[in-house]
């Protein structure tokens, strides 16, 4: 049957909205535009999966708007059933549920439970099975068979609610102190996946309720001339909420991608963890740490000394009454920066041979080769890693 009137316009509108959502995600990637704070990205499997769901929905609406499609009458409810829509929903429901489950990577302890992935596969299959039974409703030969299929489908769908309740209790409200970057990534992914799960279950539940309203309650209890009494009501409801679920799904999937699966974002988080570790070492080390970088063509170097430098010679001068720890705390966020001349790195072969023969006691009395005039541009900075 070739759709016409409101049904065709509904399919065209759904196709257009999904195309806009799809292109709004693809075009920035093609042009290399940054996303929020991320300068670039690399497509991950979950990102491609989200785009695939939208592509399947777009193709379904395109076919329904432009080509003849199978439409049958439900033998019990008497409503029009667009089989192509249910053929889209069956694999998409399974795939979308598995991506929601796959993004939820949080578990307690160092290793995931033994049945961690198995429960995800099972729950995904239940949602696909519920939609597949919905596809079978028009082909049920008797009311008992139809009622049995409806009962099983509803039971399979309702497993969403204990599942989301279990995850809400398992995932803590905040991450414990001292967690690693990997633990933080899994926690953030689980929180986003929980939000994704909540949004999808809400929209899917509305679709289930509108299925009964448009197929049973509307035609029987609404007044004459009401939209709910029209045979096109089912198509309108399906198109609107199918678009809503697909768009919200992709928006949240993109957040999951950048939070967990984007390699550039993962690198940034690893570098931030390394920076924090080095900052703690730099500020609290009892030994003086020096960072030297060669500058210019003459072989000079710019050197930075850690705050432990201020604790050297603490028994002399105006700070002689302070302990080393007090001095370090005073200059915790300070560093010494100076320029070292290239002459400090000159090597005299004859002197190096003599140095090898120096008695250990004489080595302490030898004058340093670095002269005062070789050091310049000495300054105290507020540098901290």
C-alpha cells in the first residue's frame, strides 16, 4: 500500500528531522570542527553505532514516504499495522539496548563480575524479543495466541524497570577519593549510560502507552472527528516518538563517546593525571629537581629548580630559625628560573684526565667550574606543574 495524506506527510517529516540530526553530527566530523573542548576526534564503535541507528530509521521513513509498503490489520484491535516500522524497531531495539548496556562499564572491585557481559546480552535480547512479538501480533490466528504474545511481550519489556533500578542502586552518586583515571572514566560512562537508559525507557514507555491509546482506547472511547479515532493516529504517534527516541539517543551516545571512547580525550585525561602526579613530586620532593632545556645555537640552557632549592642552606641567613619543612611550605608554589651560559658545558680533555686521578678528599676542595658570571636572568617564578 502506498501511504497518502497524513501518514505520508508524517513519514516525510520524520525522515527530514532524522536527516537534520544525522547531518548535524556528520558534517562537523567531515570539516574537522572541534566538539566543545575537544579539538579533534576519532570515530569509535559506539559513535558509528548511533549513526547507524539513525541511518536505519531514515531509510525506513524514506521507503514509507515514497514506496508501497506492507500494511495489515490487527485481527484483535482492528488497527492498521505498518510492518516496515516494526521491522525497523526489532533490530534497533536490540542494538540500542546493547549500546546502552555496553556504555555502562561500572563495577565494584578490580574485576567485573563473571556474569557482567552475559546479563547485558540477555537484557538486549529481551527487548528485541518484545518488539519481535509485536511484529507477530497481526499474524496471530486466534485471540488466545494474540493475548499470549501480548503478555510475553509486555513481560519482556517490563524487565527494563528492575534493570534500571538495579543499576541506580549499584552506581554510587559520587566517585571515591583517590580513584584512578580509568575508574573515573568507567564511573562517568556509567552515569551517562544511566541517563541514556532513563531517556530511552521514558520515550519507549510513551510509545507503548500510545500504542494502546491509538489502537484500542482511542477508536472505542473518543468522540467522532477526534484524531484518536482516525486510522492515521497510530502512524503519527509512531513517527513522532520514533524521531524523539532516535535523536535523544544519538545526543547521549555522542556524550558517551567523548567521555570514554574518544582516544584524544583519553590521552588528555592520562596527561592530566601525569601532570598531577608530577606536580606532587615537584612540590614535595626533599631533593632539588632541575629541568634544563637547551636554548639558542650557542649551547646554553634554561634551568628551573624545584621549591626544595629554597631549603638548601637553611641554617644561615634570615631563615635560619625556620625548619626545612617550613621553608618548603613557604615556597611550595615557587620555582627558580635562570639562564646558564654555554661556557659551563665546555670540556677540557686535559682537565678531565686530571679529574680522574683526583684523590677523594681533594675533590671536595676543588673550585666549581660554574662561575657566577655564567648564570644570568635569575628569577623566582610562580610555576607549578
